[in-house]
């Protein structure tokens, strides 16, 4: 502890000492025409010798600015830039005392109209209406850095260890390149693989739907979108990288990504193959795609699953072998027709050993289930999606976005489990094998037409969407389950019943959804418009199941099992007319939808020759509200409200028994009402560019008028029968706050982050016929710090603490709780020259894990790389899990269970790899051996 105090004291004095070499520069920006303050003008200093940026700030709503700048002994220039005004500049010989510039009168720029900017030196940051724009060249990164490294340098932009990006507290859910998706809107491949040197500007806006984007409406979401614009000189060329590696325990990885850009035409091809739980495209120079390494969950998690293009592969646990091929293509086929799309083929094989201990909570006494299983999961998928946008003329646009997915999976499980009561007597046990083979086919499409008229604000919009899915499932069940009972009531389970199954289920599930929408908008005033929308939605689901038992005489599954055979279907038709009122002012905007949803819900079933037909009609409110108020250009308040209705699934509402599982029987309830809930979200955020300090406060929740929950009863041997009921008064809520600050002194850069998150939920349900409620609380504080010394050293320690507690009523258990500590330290050095040495060290502690499950573990990954041949080649050796302690143990507390689980994870291995980088832009190659790379 004394060493830590000494270090912190030294660190604090270092900051104070460096601050003593800084001087303040202040002033006020005013329009030369009317002397009104200029808000959000960029004030920045550049070297008079070579125009290198020294520092910058943003003026506040009063036009004032005041920022601290290090001592300058050489001439420098103070510049002021703002949309619609000429760039102001004034040269000074040195800065060796505080500088008061007074009132700076800025002339109007008559050559600048709206968003048009005169070509010239770009300021480091510019706020243009709803767009925050960074000039990439103003933020220094390593010459071979990727786009993710560039984003980490931008003020207000945070990327956590899980790869989640936030801008001033707002989560980024879309990353585009020149306004188009690069393989996927998530943008993970772009961030990890595009070189930062080709980026001209980073533009950050509120995320809009395609409808809002084309029509020019304000965003109704509370997410952010990043658009990376490519430098004109770098938008013509060929670049990419090839990587291959092999290591101990036959671990391997290989991947390549090549790109051809020519103005609006962009063609990219990627492929990967590995057995380290990764798609292979977090290829930074430190850890590449090492599962469990930094930013690991951008693509993977230690439990063996990974995601790409909105789909997940792998079994969600264990060790995954994956292969992938992908193509992305974007072009302007002819004037005003933009096309963009991608294709992926992916296959993944996951193997896992699972051990679980689960306490099942009951009002009359808990019972415990322990299980061991071995699973193998194979998945194959073709994924194709494309977007076409055609501007027929300046007032008319049409957008078409088809998507096609064909997937197949095979899942086998070898299971052994048993349940015991509180006196440790076995109530049931089961052993056997199951095998599922699934074929899935999905086609979805969106068509959107927009037309504006001569009168500003008057427009019509027509939209159509379809989503069609067909799933064929063959499920083999070869299990033996033994149930124990106390037949003579002496307290001892001395009698048993055996349920032996060798059967197959053939199940076809169809789901078709069609939505059509027509809207008309009319301006009432410059800032106010009203609209009318008529929306129709048809949703149909059907499930046809045939069950067959094994016939030993024919050696086939040919004996029809009527108890496992049924047909279920439901159709919902909804007509939803609603009015829209929208207002847009300088400092705020809001939109309000109010209407009525008229629905006809029909369900039918055929089971054991008994037919059931249910018809229900509903007239429900349809309400949506969103709004934003800007106190300043950077400080704003956001709120969103919606009333949501979800109808029951056929298996929940139809009185058909699902007997496919010997331990669990499910049957629907025809008296169910739909889920009805209120959604609320609010946030307050700000980022002060003068002090490079920001905060974000948010809260939200779902509050149910009616919620569908399960109702489970148990017999003496703990066999479950579950149906469904409605409850009210349940909700899930969340809240949080974050604060971050950046400091810079010459080569030293510091980033501090502090956040606090939490949730409070009330869940209700029925166990053994008794209504219970469970109140769940979660609190998660987090500390983070990042230190960079020029291009030589980077240190990033983080600490997370999470506490969870659930209180129960009508249970034998009053309360359950657990907490976790997570500490991580990432350290990277870039010296000696051409060497890169990275370490990623983590410690995790999980309290209250059941006996036999380890509570804590260390995970240390290390990597050493060497660049040679003028950085066209990178040779690297890395060690995953140096201490050989990696574990996957989790505790999950729900309203009805406390579950401890352990799965297979990657263990220690050594990997040797070689990466070859190429780069050729505008027909020119960099000097040096071979073709140069990013």
C-alpha cells in the first residue's frame, strides 16, 4: 500500500509540475456584422513554421473561450474557424505569459453557404448543425495505426475493453465509410483493418433510420453514427494485409483482407480460418485475433461464440474452429443510383464440456440440479444483403434493401444430470443423447419511396417490408429418465419410474411478416408540421410437428407418436392509423405519434384430433414520443417514450401439451392477454471541449401493465409442468452516469474515466401455484485510466465492481447475492524501433460460487512483434494465458434459479505469425522494399 501511495503522490506532483509550464489564452468571438456571440467556433493554435497543430478549444454559447496551452518559445498562430465566417488568424512570437485576446470580430464569409466550406486548412474540430466533425490529420497516431487507434485520440470518444464505442456518452451503433456500410454497419472490420492515414474526416451524427435519412427528418433514436470519409488522394488505390500463424497444441490462425478503392467504387474481399474462437479480423499489431485479448469481444468471447454481420456462430461455449469468406461491393452504377452490399459464407464447429449446478427456488423447499454435458455444434451460413438507393430527381427517392440468409446447423449433446431435494435424496436422474439438425431459410426486404413537393415540408412516404422465415428441424431424443417417489410416505424415495425414449421429431416452422405504410406530411409553420400515417401489419406463424418412435423390427423411426404430433398457428392483423406532430426549433425538437392499433388475433391448433380456434379482437392505444433540447451545442437533454404491445406465441396461448422433454411439460393458456408495457428513457449529456471534460446521466425502463410469465408446478419427483399467466406491476429499470476527462502536456496524454451503472427490476411468476415476486438490484462502478507517452508507451488500467442482489417473497430463500471484481491492465511499448511489446493482464473474482467451482482466475496475454522490410512484414510471437489459469465460471441469479456454470475455454498456447502489408494509392508506391502498407 505505501508503494501505491508513493506512486500516486509522484504522479499528482508530475501533473502539477507540468501545469506550471502552461499559460491561459482567452477571448471572445463575435460577429463583425452584429456583434453577436459565435457559439462553437473552433479556436486553435498552429506552429508558424509548419502549421502543426499545438492545441485547440471551442467557444461557448457566449462566444467566450479560455484554455491552457504549454509554453511556446517559437512563433505560433491563433486561428478561429466557424461555418459561415472567414477564418481569423493572428501570429505571436511566443507564449510566456497568460494571453487575453479580448473581443475577436469575425467577418462573414460570403463565399460560404450552408454547409459548403472553402477549401483550405481544416480546423481540428468543427460543429456543423447536428454533425461533430474531426479533421483526422490534426490528431497524431502511429504511422501504421488503424482507425480504432485514431478514434481513441478524439476528445469525447471512448472505446472500452469490450469494444463498445461511445461519443459524449452516446453509444455508437453504426460505422460507415463514405456514407456506406463496410461489410457491416457495426463497422468492426473497418475499425480494425482500415489504416488511419487514409481517413480525412471523422463525422459523428445521431443515427437515423433510412427513412429519416432520405426524408431529412430528425433522428428518433438516441444512438450515434460515425462516418469515415476517405482522403481524396487515398480513395484510389489497392491495400490490404495477409496474416498466418501456427502455435502449440496445433493452434492456428490465418486471414487476409484486400481492398480496391476507386472513387465511389469499393471492392473488398476477406477470408479467415482459425481454431482460437475468432473470426480473425481484430488484426491489430499487438494481439491480432487472439481470443481473450484486448477488445476481444468485438468479435468473440471466451465462451466460444462470435458474431459477424448481425449473426452469431459457434455454440456459445467451448472451443470454436471457424472459416469465413466475405465480399463487400459498393459503387454508383449510374448517376444517382448507389449500390452497396456484402456476402458472407461462414462455418463454425464448437466443442464444449459443461458442468452446471442449479438451485431451483420453490416456496415449499428448494431442489438442486447438477449436470454434466458434452456438446458439438456445427453451423454453416450464406448471408447476402444489398442496398439500392436511387434519386429519381431532387425531390424523389426510392430505396430497396433485400437480404437473404441460408443456414444449417447440427447440434449434438451427451447429457447426464440428477436432481436432489433438501434432504439430499435423488428425485430424478437422466442420461442420454440428443441430436438436432436445422435448416433455416430467410428472406427479408425493405422498399421505401419518398416524394417532397414544392411547398417546403410537404411530402409523402410509402414503405413496404417483408420478413419470411422457414425452419425445418429434425430432433433425435435417445434418453432414459428415472423418477423417484415416496410411495409409503416414510420419507424415503424407494420407488422409481423409468421414462425411456428413442424418438425423432420433425418440425417445420414458418413465420411471415408483411408491413405496409403510407404517410403524408404537411407544414403548418416554418417549425411545425403535422402528418397522417396508415400502417398495416400482417404476422403469421405456424408450426407443424410430427413425432415418431423407433421400431426395433424395422430399425427405423416409423411408429407415429400422437402425443408428440400437433399443429399450431397464429395470425395477427393490425391496422394502425395515427397522427404525427413535429416541431423543430434552434434549440429543441420533438415528435409525437398518437393513434389507435386495431388488431385481430387468431390462433388455431390440432392435437389428438381435437381442434381449437381462438379469435380475439383488440383496440389499443398507439403512442410514441421523442424529444431533444440543446442547452448549448454540446449539452443536451433527450427523452423517449413508447407504448408497446406484443402478442403471445402460439405455444403460450394454445392448450396443446409439449411432451418432448421427460422432465418438463409445457401447455398453453387460451385466456392470455398480450404483453403491454410503457418504455421510458431519458439522458443528459455534455462535453466541454475547452476543458476536455464530459459527463452523461441516463435512466430508463420498461413498465408492464400486463406481462406474460410462466407458472410452474412440481410433482414429488420434481418433474415440472409449466403453463403461462398474466401479471401486472412488473418492470425492469436501469440508470447510470459517467464522467471523463483528457489532459495533454507535450508528449504526455492522460484520460480519466469514472462511471456508475445500475438496475432495479421486479419480476413476478407462479411456482407451485403461489405468486412470487423477486426484486433484483445491480450496481456497477467502473474506473479507467489511459496514459500515453508519445508513440512509445501506452498504459490502460481498468477496474470493475459489480454487486447483484435479489430479494424473494413466498420463497424459502429470502435473499441471494453475489459480486465480482474485474481488474485489467493493458500495457504496450513501441521501442526499440520497429519492436512492439504488448501485455494484457486481467484478474477476475466471483463471490458465492458453489463448492467445486473456482472463484477467481488470472488471464495474462503477451505479444512481441518486429517490423522489418520497411514495415511491410511483421513477425510476431504471442502467448495466450501465460499463467495457464483461464476459466469460464459464472453465477447467474434469476427470479427462479441460482445457476453456477463452468465451460471449456482456451488454455495456454504460443503462436508464431507473420503479417504482410501492402499499400498502393493513386498509382504511386512508397519508397522502400516491396509495396508499402498501412
